[in-house]
C-alpha cells in the first residue's frame, strides 16, 4: 500500500511541475495579449478624443458663424 501512496504523491508532484511549466510557457502569450489590449485602448481613446475635439471645433465654428468645412 505504501508504494501506491508514494506513486500517487509522485503523480501529484509531476502535475504540480507541469502546472508551473504551463504557467511559464503561458507568460509570453499573456504579455502579448496585454500589450494588444493596451494598444487597442490607446487607439480607441485617441480616436474618440479626436472626434470630441473636432465636434468642439465644429460647435465653436457654427456659433461664431464660420463654415464647418
């Protein structure tokens, strides 16, 4: 019976090692995903800011009586 328990323990240890290995292998993909998300966020914020500024300019121009174009 002792051998069976040790075998089970060894299996658990191997599984733990595999999990650690997977985490290490998973890190670069996570970094890539996070960087992509940051890039998307930046582009979206810049795009919306640009829209907001153009909208503001348009309202100012229409108020002052200048053409929007």
